[in-house]
């Protein structure tokens, strides 16, 4: 697992002494509001702004990478260099105050490496400090006069260099240490320029934390703010390939011991289910098949699952076209998820490549349209459906349309608050082009081969008149079996789900794709085995309506995922109670739960179909 958790990045760039090292600014983020904003939305010092080129994944994630006024040259130390002096009006001060109250963090980038700050674990102060991406806009203190806000207007930039050869270096670390300083300076304000000597810090006096000289923000008046920075360089033995490792040592991040415990627990669930399925297949089914095929028992009255042999392959009475569309969408999403996870395990989707995971998932979903079309066509053909064009069209547009309209609704909400999370029109046009220009044609392409390929001969004949289903015991009711069938797959992934959600909503880096891959395999095995068990018990009770039940029995784990999302929102997130943050969270978690249902429901139907085909092919029927 360690070998497949390695984080490769892009090709390293070597710098010589005196070379310019560009510092870019990225978005402002907050775990409290989940609404990203452009860095220059706050009244920071800014040059003539140039937006850097970004991939579609970065744009969907709300990244906005722009140039800055901070100047760095390899090996050149700077002390209290002035960026600018600004007179910030009341509205600008209020923006700073609101950003501090909402716990917004500033994100800078140097050599594709995000800025970090060193923090100490409050529960274990003796432990080594750990790195967290970004640094706060400011901080608050409770004083006698009340709750006061202070702005970080000075940043000490510490860049770690790893010497490759003589006078050639790789950037292997980028740390920011923020200070709040109410600057004073020599001379008159009218003569102030970038070369003015500051009295609070300069080439002789280092910046320091002075509680009596913090830059206090008073939202009722305008304020003069001088932004400054230091630049320090330190030698490091860390190789370029390991420079992201500092972000992996967070006490709130994933712990290998927890993951191994989770995998062990999930494996025990799979072993238990495997033993149950093995008992059914080896003992009960073999006994049933031997009894049904016995020559001297031809006059014996049939019982159990053999009784429904003439109805078990009857198409579902309720909306077989919808079921086919759901199966096709589930197959498309499942293929996308497995391939994306495989690429991540292989190290092709590193966090060093911002937006690579989102881009890969989007492109894989588009190109897996052929898988969705093929799966939908095969299942609809087995139902002897006549509306093949409608089935294929719905497979191509139903799920993407739902995603698109929810996305547009959330995008409009982000646009209303002027967030960088709002997707530009060009990106929306690109998404539509991928949908109708690539994904939809591939769905029809896959459906063509799905309808063209002959179905295997049905092992038993289906009667024209449906068999009457006897009253079912309470524990075989659809609601009960779905609730029971969903809890075991959810239990197998619940621990890993916590870390994935922390990565999404707490802006942590998720890197242990090896563990996630093992958990996904356990999830597939658990869904398959619980679906077979419940399907067998249902047939033994002479209920042949297994098509929809096989989907809901394994897909019901999505309900537990959504309930878990509600619990996570109430007890793990310190999220603001505004309309937009709530819409973002529950909108995206609803889509994630729906994706979970489609994937696991497709697994349940596919394995039950194969299971039923095999057991009825093994008995003799008059």
C-alpha cells in the first residue's frame, strides 16, 4: 500500500541563484462557508491582473490562479519589503472583518507548491508541528473592549531549496508565517513610497508578534494598511519527489492504523457473507438441484425456488425502460470510478496536478458512455422492449441532465455571491460539447452493439399468465430487505467515507488511493453477496419479482450514505447556517448518494441476473 500511495508530480524545474521565482495567488477558501472567492476580492495589493491558464478540473474546483506583486529571487533575502500602502474604506474593512469571522484562508503558489503554515496539535503540544495549506486572513482576540479582529498584513515567506548540482536548486518547501503589524514609518505620508524606511520592521529590525502593535480592524472607519513581506531561504535534504510529504503528517489526516482496522473489519463482513453464500451454493443449492433432478421424484410436488421457474425471467411489471436506463447509468459510472481509481493508484492523478482528478473523472465518464449504452441495451433487449430508441436516448440524457440542472442551480447560487466556484460560460459550453458531442454519440454506439449481439438462450420458458405470489412474511417485505441489504455495504466503507468527506469538505489532501481501492473491492464483494443472499431467500418464498429488488437491496446503502452526510453536517462540520453553504453541501451530497445508488444497484442486478441464470440452467424442467 505504501508503494501505491506515492505522490509523483510533474517534472521538476531547476533554478540558479538570482533567478526569479514567481509567486501566484489562488482562491480564498473557508470550511465554514464552503464558498471560494477570488484572492483580489479583498482589498489586497494587486498588479495588473493576469489569469493563468487552468484545466477544466481547476475551473470546476473554483481555482483562480493570478499574478502578484510579491517578488522572489533565488537566494536573495528580503527584510520587511513593502508591497504597497492602501487606504481601505469602510466597505473594504468590513470585507476583511467578514473574511476573518468566516475563517477564510489565503492560498499562494510557488513552483506549483501551495503555501503552508506550521501548526501545533492542541491535544499534544509536545508533538512536532504539522503543515496546513494556506494561512488565515487574520485572527480574533477577546479583549476587555470586546471581540476584536486583527489583519495579517505582513508575511514571512520561507522557501526550502534542495541543491541538485552546483548553483542549481529545486524548490522543495514553501511556508508562510503571517504577522499583524500596525506599521509606522519615517517622514510624511505624502512622501511615502516603496523605499520608505519603516520603523516597525526594516533591514535591521525583524518583524515580530507584538500584542500592543497588532493591526486592529474597525469596521466603522477607514484604515491605512501597509502590506509587507520577508523572504528567507533554507537548505533542505528533502528530495523534490518527497516535497508534498509535509502535508501528509496532519493529526487530522488519515492514519494507516485506522485504515488497516477498517479494512480488517470490512474483510470480516465479506468473509461472513462469503460463508453464507458458500453455504447456500454448496449445501442448499446442490441439495435443491439434486432433489429437483432426481428421476424417482418426478411425481413429487415442486417447492421452493423451482416453483417460480416459469416466471423468474418475466420482465418487470413496473417501468422496465426506467430500470434499463438506471442500469446503463450505473454501469457508466461504475466503469468511470474503477478506471479513475486505477489511474490514481498508479500515481497518474497526483494532488500536485491541481484539478487532475476532477478532469480525469469527467473525461472518463464521457468516454464510458459506450459502456452505459451497451449495458442499457442488453438489459432492455432481455425485457423484449420495443422502444429501443427511447431507451438509448434516455440513457444518454437522463442522468447527465439531472446532474447538469442541479449543477446549474448551485452555479447560480455561487454567481449570486460572486464566488470563484461559479463556472464561467466557456466552461459550461465545453461541458455541453463533451456531453452532446462525445458522451451521447458513444451511448448510441454502445447501444448499437448491445442490441446487435444475441442474448444467450433462456434456460426456462416463461408462461404467458403470471403465477400468483403468496403472502410474504414481514421480514421479506421490500422495505425491510432494502434496509438490511444496505447496512452491510455501508458498514464496509463507513470509515473510509469519513476521510473522503473530510478531504472534500475540510479541504484536506486525500492521497491513500491504495486503501480506497481495497475498500472499493470490498464494497463490490459485499454488494454482490448480499444481493445474492436476499435474492435467493426471495425466490424461496415464491416471489419472482427480483429485478427491482436486486437494485434496491444493494443500492439502499446510498440511503445510509445520505443519513451519514446529515450526521457529518451536524456534528463534524462547523458550517455557517447560510442558504448557499447549505445548498452546496446537501446538493452535492445528494448527487454523491445518487451516484452511489446507481453504481451499487447495478452491481446487485448484474450478479443476481447471473446467479439466477446459472441455478435455473442447472435443473430439469418439463
